[in-house]
C-alpha cells in the first residue's frame, strides 16, 4: 500500500493554518449556500499555470476545468465520456456563468506535441496525439504562415491559434451560441507568459492579442 506523500500532508497543514482558519466563515458560507462563480476558466493542466493564483481568486470565484493545452472539443453527442463538454454545460446552464475564458500559456508541452509528434512520450493508446489532433488544422495554418520562423516561434504562434480554435469550437455548442447572441455570455481568450507574468487577451475584432 502506498503512503500518502508527507510533503502534501505538510502543505495541507500549512493551508489549514494560514489560509483556511482565517477564512473559515467564507468556507462555511460556500458549504451552506453553494458556489456562484461568474467566470469559467478553461486552462491547461500544466503545473506552472494556476488560474486561481493568476487571477488572485478566492474559492468559489472561478469555475475551472483544466486539460492538456486548454482545448475545447467541437460540439458532438456521440461517444460516452465528455469531460470538457460536461464542465461547459454545467457552468453555463447550471451555474449561469457570464464569462468563459480560454487561457493558454507559454512553453505548452501539448502544443509542442501538436507541432512535433515525437515531442511527447506516448503509450500504444496514443492518448496525447489523438487529443492534440484537434489542432491539426490550426497547425497547418501556423506552419504555412511561419515557414521561416524558429520552432519556438511556431510553438508560440500555435499556442495563440489554439486559443482561437477553442473559442471557435465553443460556438459550436448551441446553448453557448444562443446565450452569446443574446448578450448573456462573453467568450474570451487569454495567454499567460510564465517567465514574465505577462497576460495577453484576445481582441476578437482584430483577432490579435494585446497585453493587459
């Protein structure tokens, strides 16, 4: 039987003393009345990019779903398991969030794997390459537009193109499109630079990112 990691137990005790105890009233309120976030964040599961930390959020303020390369699959009802789609449906139809933010980041391993199939170690199931195949069209767009650029520049470009692609896929969900058209839901793109702490957001009129 494996032993629960000591360093996690120590971290929990520090959390309980430094964060939970001073905010216990807030936690009790969340437990009693439930969550009421106004924003959903679709972020990468990269350990260096934590949405709650980046946006200085308290528990209950953000509804977060994380996956490799912060991807949103297109709307479809086939198959059996739809983790991201389930989170989107729950956040929008049940929590009634007002904003959905797709947030990518610099140095994304998933994006590197989308550009170079040998960039990630895979099993015979090929979970990574199958997941990243959602960006096949975006990959071709970036490669065509950045033929003379370095691989790192192409990765950076695909990180941003992937965000745009996921926003496009969000609009294939009928309930998302309906609420956006009615002005009750805003879709947003953001990109976080790990080394500098810079956040860029997508201007959907110009289709370009600008620093906030």
